C-alpha cells in the first residue's frame, strides 16, 4: 500500500516549457487535490476533483489545468511555465464523508522555473 | 471567505510544553485539523476537532472554541524530533467545497536542548 505518490520528485523547467505532474493513490479515494506551497504563503489549493471525470477550480487555478481520467490518478498540467510557478506541489487524496476524514498527502514535487 | 492566523515561528526547550494558537474567520465550519510538516516532507495528520473542547492524543492535545473561532495545539514533553511546522486547517464551505481545507501559513517550531 503505497498511499499517495507523485512523479517527478524534482524538475527544472525553462520559461514557456510545459510539463505534467502525476499523482497516484491506491486507497480508492474519491477526492483528490493539488496544492502549491510557497514560503510565507502556506498551502494553497489549485484544483480539486470529487470523482473520476470531474474537476473544479480552487483558490489559485490560473496557469494550470488538471484531468482525472482514472479514479486513482490526478494530473496537473502547466502549459507554459512561468517563474511564478516555482513552488513545491503537493497532491492529496481523501475519502468523502464528514467527521474525521483527513487528507493524505504525497511527498511533493519541487519545481523550479528559470 | 476564510482567514486563518497562527504565529510564524516559536522556540521551546526540550522537555517543556508549548501551545500553538490558531484563530479563524470562516464562512462555514465543518471541523479544524492540525498537521505536522517536517522540512522537505509532506504534511501528516495530527488531530481533528469539530466540537468544542479538548482532544488528547498522547503528548499532543488540541482544543477548539467555535464561538471564539479559536484553536490551539498543545505539545507536552517536547522532543527534538518535534521541530517542524504545524499547520492549522479549517474545513468549511458548502456542497463539494465543504470538504475543502483552508490552511494557515503554518507555525515553525524549533525545539532547543
């Protein structure tokens, strides 16, 4: 049981390049999230998904696109990377339901855009 | 909207007790979470409060007052390995958004010998 995994762990991009970050979970969770974490800013929600084939915008969605073609995978795309997108990206998954339904985080992807 | 405040940094001595405060103003409330995040690692779940009062789990306790929009995380018998950032997060909103978490900026705790 690997939990939540993210690929790649680290990447350097040039301005204008594109890339896709992959998040995979083996816990059969319905909900998945993409966050970015910047110094002094905390975790901010980019996009999220409440089920296969559905996605929605979070707090900071501009410059990013997502897809959830399979329940276990949630992809985050950068079509034209900008230096402002230099950040650490965390994926999380969650089983729906109120109460003690916490989010489980992946190890993060460190992205540097030059 | 959501606004969550917590101190940026704190320092405490090994073996001591430290309290990390969190205040929030939210449009909805479905629970408050505390996460621990060691440098370079992912956040991990510590505690959850949805009703007023104290939840105790080993050396860690968390308190909630919904009327005051206030929570604290209490760490007892501090160990060097407790040096980490502690994130306060509120779950709120409506519909599918009611499962979303809004995070504070985190409190970096340094435990010194």
